[in-house]
């Protein structure tokens, strides 16, 4: 009897685990569930959708002809030089 009481540490460990740790776990699970939906669904899936949209737009700009890409680079250099010197 005395050994059991001493081994259980007067029940303090069980009470602390139930009251403090259990309460903290439940609060953590609820707040993580809300934030997880906002962060994962909002930011991560939103950025994946944005990359997909950007890829679909960029697909129309690619022709496969080298002279189109050279022309785009020349236009880009002219825009860059205009921005630097104005």
C-alpha cells in the first residue's frame, strides 16, 4: 500500500498530466487546427495555384523559335537600360 502510494507519487503526476498537459494539448490541437487550415490551404495551396496560373500564361509566350527569344532579350535589355539611365 505505502509502496504503491509512493510509486504513484501521491497521484500528482497523473493529475498534472490530466489537468495541465491535457489542457495544453487540447488548446494546442484546437489552435493548430484553425491555423493549419489558414496556412496550408491559404498560403501553400494558394501559391501552388499561382504557379499553375503563371505557367499557363507563360506557355503562350513560348514559341520555340530562337529569334523570338533573342528579340525578347533585346527588349528586356532596352527596358533595363532605360530604367537605369532615367
